[in-house]
C-alpha cells in the first residue's frame, strides 16, 4: 500500500470516529454526561480551589478531542464560577481546546484539507488567509462544528496570532451571554426595556468593532513591512549594479590611450 493511500485511510478513519463521537453525545446514553447539571456537579468542588483554572483548561481540551459540546462547558463555567471568573475560565478553556485541531490542520496541509472539503473549504481557506482576524471572528459566528472549523483554520495558513485574536473576539460575546447575562437575557425577553435592549445590542457589536480595528492595524503593519522590504531590495540591487563593472545602463569611461591613435590620424591627414 502506498504511503499516500495509507495516510488518506487514516484521515478518513479519524473523521469517521469523530463523527461517531459527535452523534454519541446526542443520541446515546452519553447524552446524560453532557447534561449541564451533571457537568456542574463535577466542577462544583473546583469553585474554591487554586487549581480550578488548570483543571478546567484540561477538561476543555479533553472534551474537544472527543467532540463534547463546548457550549455546555461554557454555560457551566458561568454557573459554577460566577459572573467574574466564569467568563475567564470559559474563554481560556475554549481557546486552549481550539489549538490542537488548529495544529492538526497545519500538519495536514492546505492542499489535503481542501481536497477533502471541496469548493466550500477552498473559499473558506482563501478568505481566512486574506482577511485574518475578521475572517476568524465571522467564522466563530457561524454554527459550524468547532473541531472542523479549527482544523480548517490551521490548514488555511492563517497566523497563530490572528487565530487567537479572532477566536477571543469572536467567542467573547457568546461566552459573556452564556456566563454573565443568561438570567438577564431571560428577564429581557419577559420584560423588554429600551436601556437593556441597547446594552445587549452594544455587547453584541462591540467585539465586531474591536475585530475591525485590530484587522485594520494588522493590515497597515503588513503593508508597511512589505513596502520596506521592497525598498530594501531595490536599494540592494542598485548598489550591486553600481559595484559591478560594465553594468548595463552605465557609461564606460574612455581611456586616454584609446584617444591617441585618433589624434595622430587627424594630424597625418592635415599634413
């Protein structure tokens, strides 16, 4: 069996296993383990422990590897750790759990992932590589499988910095809504007030504005860096032409010995 065929079989097997796990959390007895009350009961002892955050991060990473619903963990963090530590724990865990699929996609490579995903994945990877932070931000607003989205991001060639920033900004609103404003949003639905509605709208659009500003700053820095590199290459090539004798476009000085025979011929003809 050729190595390429073997690698394809491994990839297909991994996808099949992940798909089976995702279905198991919803349609088998494992669904009881994904219930918020069950998860909260196991995380409750960590409320007052100094090692609560490291344990939560490990739980998020392991849950991501078996395709456990991330939103359940985010919601439970708000219930267990409160409105202040809950968002911090949830965002840290969600970001940590996004990194293994990201690096897996980087290892698989863009060409292989695009062949597996087809035209849609090709358009997504092109947009991710071109737009960076804002593309990651918008991807987090799409109800796509978390693991597959992170894998495609890694294969697209987007930088780790843009991936982290876009993920934090894109998931920030959802994490805050689930951990801090869950009860307030339910009250808002029952009794809508102009001030509360304005605050909710501001919370929804504030991360988008921050993402746009960050993306513009990144684009400006990249443009300035490209312009400096082009100018440096131009200066280097110009100096090389100046040091090389007989370079194209330069006037070669005429030696005095070349002019003597011409002068003697003129005198002979005059005589």
